[in-house]
């Protein structure tokens, strides 16, 4: 709705500029039947706001803002809203004694608005289809109820990947595991965490207690909840009812996404990464040359890491170890000095001379600004772990993957020497919770206190991490677009 309102306003700015350009046309040349008088800025603003309000309000009454992927239905609703709003404007201005040219302006703006709004919807639908085909930003869905209605829901989702949904399985207390049934309703919390679930669909439930239990648990987990009611063949009335094919779907609970915070966060990430890469370009070349001279092997170490929702991506770092470091890792696991799903040795024999210096000042992580530009990482967030550490996660550890991994975070700043993996998970959770509550100052306060007491000694590279943490906290919420809370 906000996008439509803004687009109509921009179209009227174009119409106003066009009315001014007609005054500069050569004598005898007319673009319209009547001479168009230039619109005063105050008058132009009033018409733009009125037209935008009429189109959005009439569009809402036509169900234009209900989630629908039917482009023909969208075009019909948009055509009605634009036609009626334009007609009302023409009639009202004629009743006020406006010149005939005003009808030309309003009708031209109405046609422009319809074309622009339809093109916006067509482009958004095409983008969603591309995203659905690539599997990016998809919404993982659990269906409660593996009966006929639940199977029809799953069939529709599988036949329409452009809608961005993926069925992860069914929960059913009355059917055995298998044929898509992955557990009972009591396992919702565990399976939702393990499968990074975004949405739960109740398929024609007949048990009031079951419905309330699922709704309560899904709200606690901050999952969207929708229900497919059994209407006994009747068609629902009203525009608030969504559809999955021919099935009516009613939303019981939808998490509010911090759109402004996420957008600001992304802007801060992109600007910060661009600035860092530009400023450090000479340093990057110098580090690359020193690594090449120091030891054999590639300058950049690229390895798969587990990102948000467990999606794999290639994480870039300057190589700080010998070229066969990965093959030597298993033989050194009995020297691991950290607890939980993390591997770290203080005096790791695989680290090169130059690598030890780079790690001390966190210079090996500079190439990860490229990951930030690609959207795979953020300036601030939990550090991405290697795949062999990722597979050792407990269920509660998967909370780290609800957010985009980052170059630095609270753990790097406040507890880098703490051997407990559980402590790092708690700090990652605290940072996300502070940002979600709109309290970035809490993150900054924790950063400023790093190393000030005797309990946490900050390494030289930690102060650079502290700057990035404060910068990233200004961007607001780093929570995944699923909007889920961390357990």
C-alpha cells in the first residue's frame, strides 16, 4: 500500500513537470486538445495526495493488498480502483469550475498510474518467481494435519514454487511417521528449530485444544500461523481471506517484520563494506604479497560455511595456515581447547608466521567485506563456523543461524578468550535481542566495557571489532526475515 501511494505521488510529479514543459513548446504545437495550465506546487501536491489516497482506499476494498499471485486478478482490482478514483477526481474538479484541460491532466495521470502500478506488480511477481526457483529467501512451512486438506495444501505449494514456500513436512498425532509425516504436534518446537521453520499452516483442524496449543507454541516461537478452515463447500466472503489455489486461508498470527531496521542495517552493511574495501585496498595488496612470499599455497582461503537458516556459502579469508590445514585438523582434535561445537588451539601448529600476525590484528578477515557486499554476511553477527563444527550443533545451538553471520560480534569483543561455546551463543543471542528491542546502546555499552575489567582481556584486533559492533548496532535489527525469536 505504501509503495502504491509513493508511486502515484511520483507519477504526479512527472505530470507536473510535463505541464511546465508544454508551456515551453513552440507556438501552435499542442500535446492536448486544450492548453494545459501549469499546476501550482500546492495544487499539485493536493491532487497527488487525493488521487493516491483514493486509489489505495479503493484498491483495499477490491482486495488489492491481499497476498495474491494472480496477475489477472490484480489487474482487474487495480483497473477498478484507478478508474473510479480518476472519475471521481474529474467530476469533483468540473463541479468546482476547473478548466477543461484539467480533465486531460487527470485522465492522463490515471492512465500513467495504472500502467506504473501494474508494471510494479508484474516486476514483483517475476522477481518472486526467480527467488522461488533459486530457493533463496524461501519460507519453510510445516503443515499440521496430513489429511486430504493438508495434502492439497502441500500439492499447491509444490506446484507453485514462485510463491516462495517450501513444505518441510506434516505434523499429525493420528498418523504414523512416513509419507511426509515427520512427527507429532508435540514436537513442533524441536522440528521448527531444526528445520528453520517460518510458517505453520493448520489444515482443517477439528480439535479446538489442538488449534490453541499450536497457536500458543507458534507465537512463542514467533512463527506465522495460518489456518485452512473446513467450510463444507461454502465460499468465504471478504477480501481478508487468502487463497492457496482453491483453498481459503485465514491468518491467525503474523509476525511484524522490522522492515525499516532491516533496510537500514543492509544500507550500513553495504556502505561500511564499500568504504572498508576502498580504504584498505593498498593494505589488501600488501597482505596478499606477503602471504605469497611467506608460504606456498593460495592467497585467499575460501571454504564453505553455514549461513542464515543453514544455507551454505563460500566464506573468504586471507590464508593464515599451511595449504593442507584442513586435512591436519582431525589429527589435532584431541588438542581442542574449546568446549562445544567449536575447534580452536592457542598455539595451532598449522598457522604460518605471517598468519599469526594477521590473526593477531584480525587482518585475515578483511576479504569477508566481499561476503558482506554479496549479502551472505553482515558487519555484525555470529561468526560462521566450518561445516564439521556445524554438524556437531545441538538443537539450541541452531539459534545462531537465525541471523546473518557477521564479521564481528559481542563474543569477539567481550569474551574472545572464553573457551565455552555456550557462552558465545548466549552473547550472540543478547546482541540480537538488544537490537530487536531497539536498544543498540546496550550493545555499544557492552562493547565499551570490553577489557575494562580484569575478566576479559581484549586482543589488539578486538578494538577494531568493537568499532564494527557499534556501527552495526546503529543499523538496528539483524533478525532474520522470518522474524523468529531465538530460543
